[in-house]
């Protein structure tokens, strides 16, 4: 169409065709016609993202504008860009889109109808429209699909490249968010995760202003929605795997909100890591990845047989699978649950110091929430040759907008109001650090999580370990008690103590950056050495 009916508020003009809210089969057909990917065996759509196969945190900017600038946690995470630079970038992007086809999905961020945010995702590729349709909350009644202005709009043009000298960006790629105008510009990268995490960033800004805690966590519940649990954790800690328990109902695997009524999923789909995905290791996710309507991003494909190879990391180790959450057999239809009884902080401690499980006081829970600790090991990133401690504030630093104390204070209020128990679970190494000890058996971690969720772990006796002041259970159902005390699993206890002191020092050094922004009782909840 020459005009762009319904897009006047964006200033979009002179585009070719605008495809509104195409269904999944129609988007498959459009993507195939446009050579954007291939259909693999059993029906998943496989596509590649080219140069960029992961997020570009250094190319993400927030507009420094009056309505939000006093609320934003400015710094390396939220880099400022001027309103003038954003406007110039917008105008150049609109000029680029002239004569192009556009694909539009109207959807929502947030499963709870009282809080959901209307979103419009406008893309130049059909495959990214399919991604948006898969990841976000769909409007099932097509007669209600809006054609008016939504709360936030994302303009996604991966083939448009910025000119840093002209646009004030760091490179040709950019993610620019204008919170005041409700507009996100993404260009220069085809990695679909930038769309997903831009929405998460938006919700991390909007929801805390309404008293809703936005969280980077998975969630599930047991026999009823009131038996809910949260699982915070960075990549590689088991957040997705441990929440996909066949005996519990999955609410969501990555992003949630906690209101005065309970918890809700931000999304309608999952975006799981696919590298080395197997039917034995993660049967439900594996099955979901082999269905029509799923997308496989940068997964290796044999173009003759159309078979995929989840073990091939020649393109990237960050291969991904996106699928509707209801492709999992134990998923909550409404994406909602009650107040969590248990809050679990997952860490993959490659130093072999932290216990497999420990019970946290409220102050310790807030301390570890703000710390967001895990460890990288050799092989996960270029240049990493020995374990490296990683601290990501609130287990989601790249997506926070407000200062950390805003999220920690909301968590404190929720824990106090609803009496949730807090736990620290180490899915990393035991018996020594990476290279000497062994990875905590998944079966043991699953048994620990089940004991947390069914309440049996709260009834055993506890002892306090000396370095972090953590309460460690003396026993756990279906677990060899010998692994519960890390020091006893090391060949040389003195080496363990030295390693524990080093890790404790890293925790304390990291926490210094919060300065006077956190109460003194939280500082005291950290390591004792």
C-alpha cells in the first residue's frame, strides 16, 4: 500500500505492503517466499542472523528525556542518547523503510489482564514477525486486535545500518529506547533476542512504577497455583531446566512480575538455548523444538535431509529455539500463579565453594539478589581459561532501568508480606573447582529443588557454614548427606578454605559498588571473612 493506515503516529509513509497480524502458517509462507530461512524436518523454521548471534549490550541506548531521566540507572547498562540524536535516527530509519514491505504483530507484554502492556512489533522480515507472535502474549480474539496506537512500538530493521559519525551510535548496530514516546528502534542486527529483551527492558521500567516487581526468573507451581516457586539465575545455572518439572505446572521460563495478587508471566513463549539439546537431557524442550511453529535460530541444518544438528556450534554456541509455552505439556494456560512459597536463587559456582543448597534469611536473600552471582568457566567465552566470578545485579543487570534498590526494596516488601522462604542452590562444582571437582549431578539438584518445593527441606536440622554465614541442611531427602557440606567433599580442606576466602573477597568487593544505596544490614548479610 502506498500509505500506512494505522501507522500515522509513527510517520511511516510510502511503504509497499503492510501485513497485519499474519497467522503462523501465513508467516511461514511469507518467510519462505522471501528466502529468510528453511523448514526443517517435522516443521520448525530455521533461520540465521548473520554477523550478530547474540545481544549487543554496548550498542543499547536510552533517550535522556524529561519524563524518565530522573528514574533511570544511568551508566554502562543504560547509556544515554540525546532526543535529537534519537529523532535523527528515527527519520533516517523511516526513510529507509520507504518502498519496503512491513510485517506487524499486535500483542501484549504480561499475562495478567490488569497489567498487560499493548505492544506493536513492526519488522521488515517475516521471520521476526513470527518470532514476536511466538514470544509475546497473543490476542486470541482477532476482532479485538488494535489498530490504534499501542503503549510501546518496536521498529525492527536489521538491514538498516547506522552511521556512528552521523547518528552518535557506537557502531552500525543499535537498540535505542525512548521511554517517553513509547518507541524502540532496532537496526543493524538480526538477532531476535534484541526484540525480546527490549520488551523486558520496557516492562522493567513500567511495572515497578505500579508497585509490581519485575523479575528475570522462571516460575512454576505444584498441586495448585498457590504452591508457586520462583527460580532466579543467570545463563547456564539451570533456570529453564529446573522449572520444567513434569510434576509441576510451568508458568514461564524467563520473565515474570509479582503483584499484590500473585505472579504472572511476561511472555507467551520460550526462548531456550538449543546447544546440545537432547531428548534425554531435556525431553520436553526437545519435543517442543521439533514442532511446526517453533523457530530455530542459528541451529545447524542439513539442507538436503532438513535434519538439524543441535551439537553443532560452528555458527555460535548461542543457538536458540523459540516456541509457544503451551508446546510444553505442563504449562499454565493463563500464565499466572499465586504468591510464591519459595524463592530460589540459582548459581553455578565454578570455584566449588558454595553448598549445594542453603537456607537464607531475608537479609541474605536481598544480598544475594543484589549480587546476582555465578561463574564463567573455560570454553564458555573467548579468553576465559579459568573460573571467573560474574555478578549481574538482580540476576538481570543488562535489562534493569531503575537503580537496583528499587527492585530490592520491592522484593523485600513481597517477602515480608507473603512469607516466602528463600534459598541459594549451587548447580556448579563440588569436590573442588572447575578442572578438579565435578559438576553437581542434575539428579541431585532436582531432588533438592523438589524437597524445597514440597516443604520437606524446611523441616530438617541446619548448621551454619563459617565463610558466608549460610544455613546448610544436615540432610535432604533422596540426597547423599556427604555432598551437602562442600568442605568435606574436597581432598584438601585447607585448599577449600583458601578458595572460600577468595570467593568471599570477590563478593565483598562487588558489593562495595552499591555504596550507601543499600542499608547496612544488607552489607552485614554478606560473607564474614
